[in-house]
C-alpha cells in the first residue's frame, strides 16, 4: 500500500494544525481536525480568552485587580509542578526559574507554563470536586492562547526568541500527553489516529531545535538538550526490566526480519532500542520520552494504516514507558498504548508484546 502523503503546511489554519504542520480545513469556530481529536482550536484572528481574574468585593476594589488565579498557578509551578517534570535537580532548577524568566518576555511561554500548572492542579483534585473541571478549562484556555501566540513567531526564529521557543517545545509534550484522554474510542482506528496526531504535535513543536540549535547551545536552557548528561543509577528492578526489553527488541530485529520489511519501521525500532540503551546507561528517562521526535516520520504513515510491524513497535514503546519513573502527566499512557496495540494485532503478533515488565 503506498504511503500517505504528508499535507502541506496551512498558512491560514488554526494554531494546532500549524504546529503539527498539517492541512487545516479552516472551519470556524473549530476546525474538523481539532473537533475530531477534541483539541482546543484557536485562530490568530480570534482574540485570546480573557484573563481569569478573581473579582474583588466592591468594598475592596482599587485601581487594579490582582490576577489571583494566575498567581496561584505560578506559585504552583514554582513549588511543585516544575520539580514534577524532571528527576535531575539541575533540570528542575532550570524549569523552576529560567523558563519563567524567559516567559516574562515571551507571553506564549508564560501561557504554556500556566496551562501545565493548571493541568497539574486538576490532576491532584478528586474527580468529584468542581474545581477539577475549572482547572481543566483554565489549562485549555492558556494552552489555546500559547498556541496562537507561538504560531505568530514560529516562522521567524531569531537569536532573541529561540530560547523561549525551545522552552515551549519542552512543555508541549507534557500538555499534549497529560491532556490526552485515556478512554478508548469505539474503534482502534480512531485511537491510533489520535496517538499519531499527538506525536505529530510534539514533533512539530520540537522542530525549533533543528532550526536554532547553535543559538540554543549558547543560551541558558542548553542543559535541556543534553540527554544522558545527568547520570542517575537505575534501581535493580527497573534495570532488569529495561534489559529484558532491550533483549526482546534485539531478538525481534535479529530473528524476525520478515515483519520489518519497511526500512522506516526498522529505523524506528532501532531508534527505540538506542534510546532504551541510553536510559540503561545513564538513567536519563528523557531519552525514552524523546523517541516520538527521533523516529522516522514515515513510520507514522504506516502506523495510521495499522501496519502490523508499526503497531508492534508502538506496543513496545508502551512497554518501555511502563518501566520509567511514574510522572503524573503520562499516568495511564503506557497501559493505554499496550492495550490499544494488542487489540490491533493477531494473537500470534500480540505474543511479541508479552514481556513481563509492568
């Protein structure tokens, strides 16, 4: 079956489609792609959502009103959220202080920070609490604003804005994965499509690194580029599970080449093995989470077709995710991928995913 051609970039489409670099049908107020994937849809011509400001009682009003909700979210970012996004303390420090400093000069990054902080708050609130939905709505509003503002500068990366754009590209995966629904659709086809679109959004945001790496290397966020730099010893169980998975992947690549006829699938599986080995050697889980960005883009076209080998690779990625430290923003994601891929495969192919790592 011929590979599906990638769409050209839309110049007048919504911010989500621009970031994913796919064609947008420009339907208003929500384009068909965002409606189908239940994503926040925003156009540059539309005004950003109003600031969520707490209204003071008449007797306490003055010439200005403090944006109490935004202050709450910034406080949450500084005290808890930033540290929850990375395990290495030097990286936590950069997320806690340097990225907000960049955000003060680049509002799209500040909105991205507020979006993730609100999403983190929502995750910590019981589902029965009315505040949970309010935090989710706030997160979506800030995410929508960040996409619109980012889209206005993404085509003009400079030495002055590249650090903020890079910081934003580091936050997008957290929001995309954290906000992704983990409930299954009636058909696996829709679920596979949703996963691929999420990966494409992550890849689109990460493209800033390819276009401005020399400048980023000179800036304050450059440690975020150094995957594997901060060595952390793996626990015995995690190390054994990772080694078992690496052996399983090597076995598939070495003894079952008939399922890996497409070179992009072989490359993608080899990339997953390489990232897993980096994690084994350094304990830096960011290597594993970078796989959707590092893998061959043609692989995702095969995945959309539910190609047998491509689905097996995605299932193995889900298994790898299941053994890295549990982060709130991809809670449930690993099992979601494993079960989804299992439903798309025959019992014989499903056995290839039967690795006891969870």
